[in-house]
C-alpha cells in the first residue's frame, strides 16, 4: 500500500502539495518496546501508522506512567511533532506496543502544508479533537470511576484489541497504562480472581467470566 | 471595542469572509452564575469573551463537577460549538463566574469560514492545542499530585486571578472546581489553618502565609 492511499486528505491537496509531501515523507520500522518519541527531547515528526500499534503516555517525575491514547493502523500522531505548534505545552512519550511500520512526516513539511491548505488544517483539527476526546474520557474515568471499574474496562479493552481472552501482560505493564502502582493492580486482580472473573498465572491474565467483568465495568 | 479588534485572525480573512463574520456575530451579556452552554443539549456557538470570566467544567452522573479550564478576556471557547466538529466527543458545561460580555459566533458561520480559510483553521488548531494543554496539566495534577498540593496551587491561582488574598468563596465551590467532595476540602483547609497558611471565616478564605502555601504547592 502506498502512502497516498493511507493519508486521509491526499485527494484534497494540490498536485504541488502532494509532491512536497511525497518528497519528504519516509518510512520507518520499529520493534515492540522501542521508544519512538521522547517528550520535548526531539521533534520526531508526525507518525502515520501503516501497521502495528503505538501507545502515547505521560511520565511523572518519579517515573510513573499513564497511557493517554493508543494508535492503530491509519492513525496519525500529532504530538510527536509538538514543535510544530507553539500552543502544545505538554510532553508525551510514544512507544511501540507491537512491531510497527510507520511513515514519518517531518514537522516542517507538515507545518508548511498546513499553513496554506485549509483541508489539511481542518483534518488536523479533527485529529486533535479525537485525541482530546480520548483524554477527556480519561479524565472522567480517573475522576469519577473507582479503580475496580477502570481495571475491568481496561482488561475488556485489551481483550478486544488482541482478539483473545488470554492476555499476555504483567501487573506492572497494566499499572503503567493506568497510572497506578503494581501492588494496587495485583491486589485488585486477586480480588477479580476470587470473584471468578479472571484466572492469573505467570505472565498471563485469562478472562474467565466476561459478562461479570462487563457488568462491573459499567 | 469592536469585534474586529478582538478577533485574533481578523486581518488574515478576506473582505468577504470578514463581512460574513460581522453579519452573523452577535453580542450577549450574561450574569454571574448563568449557565451559557449545557453539554450537547445545545450548540450555542463559539464564545469570544469581551469582558468577565467563564469556566468550563464536566459533570459526573451523580452531579460532581470539575473545572477543566477558565476563559478570560479575549479567550475563545470552541467547545460550546462542538456540533461543528464531529470528532469532539465530550460535553462541557460553560458557566459565567463573573458578569460577562461576550460575542457569539454561530457554529455554522464559523465552520463555513474555517472550511475555506487556512488561517482560521490554523488559529482554531492553536486554540484547541491550548485547551488540550490545560487538560493535560489537569491530568498530571490529579494523577501525580496529592490533594494538599493541588489545593494550595488552586488557592494561589484564585488569589492571582482575583488580585486579593481574601477569597470570597465556599468549600463547596472549591470542591466543584477540583472534583472533590466538600468535606474533603473542609478537612484540608482546617489543616492549612492549623499550619497558619490560611484563616477561615464564613464565606472567606484569607491567605495568611503565601510563601508557605507556595512551598507546599511546588
């Protein structure tokens, strides 16, 4: 598949703009676990996911993490090019959750095109609004929902992403997604196990009663 | 002051676009306490603050509130026109914190202009990025900061906005800003009072040791 068929507003750019974009975009392969973008340390450029999966998270001073959104095939990451917009005053870290192929659009190229193209600027608005909505959902979760409901929803989402009820993950990884210490995750998972909702073994969490987990998460 | 001198990218619009904007914008006065926009119940339009102060907050199902940002003179509120962008999938409520004069730009008018004007679309991007940054700051606060630090920072911010160390507010109002029950606010304020940082009386919180409060908030 070509870049042009992946880039959402390609057909709304002029031939000249398409040439600028084609001439500057490059592809990149990253391995599961690679950190692609690291806060304001670099202005990596915009990332368009061709295949694979990325996660964006924020870090506390003492090294705690919380996932703010995930990026799947065809998703575009703006915040790895935050140097492009002076009003973006926060830092995210982007990490590959799976082996991932992506296109990188240099920030200057994108900025130059966006400045002159209303379709591209409006598309960028929609992308930002989508991420904004995800973060607002997160705020509502952490403000209004108890940890048991959040963890149940997280396990169900993971199962849906992976297409399996047998999740290969650790309590620490879950803690890093949710912004909670590992011990808190372990304690709640043991409670879930006692209630028959999951079965725990080394490196695996198996969902054994999806319905009950769904009821809890609502 | 005229609308044109308040609207940031006025000079980058065409004469025709300026005419469309002028022909559709209208001014409105609201009183302290008025709810101007109520989630998805209405598509109020974009609000440009001429004078006064607004706050945007989200509501939980059981009526708890948390302030997500404030709007002051010359600030533009996009999310009161969320019908304009399909990717905005969250609801905010906008309330006047002071008697406020504002201009309302109908959502259809703004959308029509933004679709054709790259400068306006890019300006909108910057406004959204600014609000996004405020919400990311909020996420970091509620995830990584203890409530005493958050409350200290909140009192200092209020004192800075109001230009006085004698804050006319209630524990309930503070709870609604911070997403915490009133009792939690009261307990912490009493602790602050015991530590000599504030003096509490009916309807007033006086900051008596700003330096100590600042040290706590950092």
